């Protein structure tokens, strides 16, 4: 499905997670496959790092005049069900800057670059 909104188009595609505050070890982030967040269509996407793989429910808008994608997510970490929420905004140098929250668990800031 193609994104309909101009804001969704700004985020569309696969973005490589290049930094996470809580989990700085690159080998950890890329354990199963390269760490990434992907935005597809107007509401769908996925986030993958370590052994976590989840599907996103995305809403686009603005924060302080900057384009933003807020999302809830649900998936698994190895075989355990897991869920949470997060957001990203368009930063400088074509990067995405965001924050990822695990329900009743850890949280981390993160930075992405186009993949």
C-alpha cells in the first residue's frame, strides 16, 4: 500500500538503526538481522533489533513543528510476546531521531539512517 499522506511519505522505507542509548553494542543490535525500523503505507511498519521483532501501528503528525511518527508496537523477543510504544522525528542530516519504550520494561533513545 502506498502512503497517502505527505507526512507518511517523509518516513516511508527502511531505516537502519545506527545508535541506541540503552543497547550501544552493535553486535547486540544486529544479533538476528541488521537492526532497522521500516515504515510502510499509512499505518504499518516493523522494528527489529537483537532478538526482538515487532509490527508497528503508526500515526503521523508533528511535534514542535517537526514531522513525527508515533507508534505502538507488538511482537516477540525470542519466543516471548512483547509490546510497547515509541516515536521518531526527522532530525538533521537525513536521520531519524526517536525513543523506544518496552511496556513495563526498558526504554532507549535511538538514531536511524536511510538503509
